[in-house]
C-alpha cells in the first residue's frame, strides 16, 4: 500500500498554484492535496504540530478538537479561494481521508484558537491566535514521529513524505525518521507567493546519498565490507565529455573503482591479514590520487556559478568519495611484521576477537623465523618447527592457546571439557564469552608482547 505523510502547515496563508510531478499537474493551494491527486496514495497521514492549533480553554487539551480544528482550517481556506463546487467537494473528500496525528513542536510562534467544537474563532478580519512557545528535546520529537512511522510502515510498503511545510526542526526530524523506512521524499520549492507552476522536487536520492555515505564510513570504522555501498556502477555511467574543462578529472575519478577498498575490508574481516598488508600498499597511492582529484572536484562545485554543466543530472556524490578516503586510517606503515602487529590492535579495537587471538598465536612464530634469518611455515622447515615449539611453550604461560581453542572450535573444545551425550552438549568447564572478551581487550596485547620478546631474545 502506498501512503502519504505530510507536515501540516498554516494553510490560511496559502494560495493556488499548479503543482507538477512526474509530468502531471494539479491546481490547488497546498502540496499534500496535489500529491494525493497525482500519486494516488491509499492512506494519507498529516503530522499536526501542537504549535498550529490550540483549544480556547487552558484547562484541557482534547486532541479530537485540535484535529477537527485543522480540518476546519483547510475547509475555510478552500471556501475562501475556490468558487467551484467541484473543487470544494474534492478538497472536502481529501479532508475526510486524512488521518491526523498530533506531534510536539519546539520554538515560538502563533497558534490558532479553536472553540470546543473545533471551529476557528473570528477576531476582526482574521482569526484569533495565541502566542506559542515550547522547549522540548529534539530526540523526544524524533521518538514521537518515529512511533508514527513505525506504526504506518506495518501496512504501507511505500511511504511518500512531503517536506514542503513545517518548521525547520519538524522537517529535519521527519526527514531523519523517514530515512529509516522505505520512504520517498518530496518537497515543493515555494519561496514567497508561488508563480504559475511549482515543480515538486524528489529528494529521495539526496537521502540515499547521505545514508550510503554514512554506510561507507561505518564499514571502514567497523572493518566490514558488507556495509559498504559500491558506487562503481554509477561511476561507469558518467560521461566525462559533458564536464568540459573538468573532463580529465572526471575520467580519473571514473576509473577509481572502490572495489580496492572493499577487497581490503573483506580480507581484514575474514582474517587474511597477510593479504591485507599487500592491499594496504596497493591502496596508498590510490587513495592519495583519489583525494587530489576529489579536492579539485569539490573546489569546482564550490564555484558552481562558473560551472553550468554541474547543474545537469549526474550521479556524482562527493561524500561517497570523502567517506571512502577514510580508509586511509587502515593503511599502516612499516615492514610486514610491524603492520601485522598493528592489524592485531585493529582486530581488538573492532571486536574481531577470534581473528585477534589467532594472530596473537601465529605472529610470534613469524618474529622467531625473522630473527633466525628466515623460514617457511611448513613442517618440513626446521626453523619453523623449532620456532613453533618455542612459541607454544611460552604461550602456556598465558591464556592465548586456551581461549583461542574455545573461540575457534565453537566451544567444542577440550579446554571446556565439552561432553556429548544423547544429543545434548554440556560444558563441564564453562568459560563465558565475557571472560574471553575481557582478556582480549585488557591483557592479550601485553601477553603477546611478552611472548614475542622472549622468543626474539631466545634467538639472539
């Protein structure tokens, strides 16, 4: 089901205009009515700020009266603007379809008084108004709006969110909330008295760009490529010739496939630490070149008034690139062994405990081989066999081997004396995950350094 959610505004100041979207037009005095006619939602929900309508009785706040007051406001303005009975009837039908939900607002303004029947109260040539002032937590407003979206999303597989009207706080909150659901965002850019036609702008791609950029940043912070938004297909669709003097920059950016970054994140997440070292080297020049080109592109956007071709429809999203550049935080300097030690610290930081403790088990062997002039991880290599035995003996002084076995074997380990009988598994020496986590985050690096230092000293 398609649903329309809009923020209710002061329709008493609105005037008719032609609203256009998807090649179709409709003449009315507020965008939500036009969207209802042009996009045919099955459900319409108005978010009515408590700053718009107040009851002329400070002792009570009856939401039904406030809702009736808002609907009456629409009908009053309709009668003021249209003499055509068909148009009035159409607006009346729209009003009868609206499900109004009162939401909290914040700030100062002027609310309309309504009587106990929900009628606006005349005052001279206008209607009686009351000063409105409220201080509220924006998170409180977020939670109220979220609860409404969450409820509606259970029956609506597509939500059209009209951000044309509403205070700056309500628009920002509604946009933030809507981005967490399957929403399409639209707004009619009306600035002052509207002209003959207003084209409703689709803001959905802007919200998607924001979400994708945040996801890219998050994927790098958490070292998990599964959150990364691969924008390589979009890059391939760019036509450098359309960008005139920026042609060469666009060509270079078009060639910057983010899969290099994705590959590094994937190797790190899956514990391919040695492959990750190679990936870091490959990325270093890639990221430096990308940053230079994107900085130049960003400068051109900041001088947009000299670059008319930027106004054309294109899918360049600067924040995608700048989010990608954050992978530089995962490019470590030093020789391979030094970089692997830094990867060990990274695994601990992001909570890849199995990868951390496995690397802490194997890395001292590499330092041992290095101190002996080299060797191969193979049972046929004398240096390796001796180094592995030395490391194993020193590791017994720590919890590395025990906790590694538990993590790597899914608790089916001799260290917890897992007993299997009649389809059940009992752990006689149960060690909880929190115990292992505390060890890895607080003691693993210290134990690793002790083992490594002893191993290196033994071979010098």
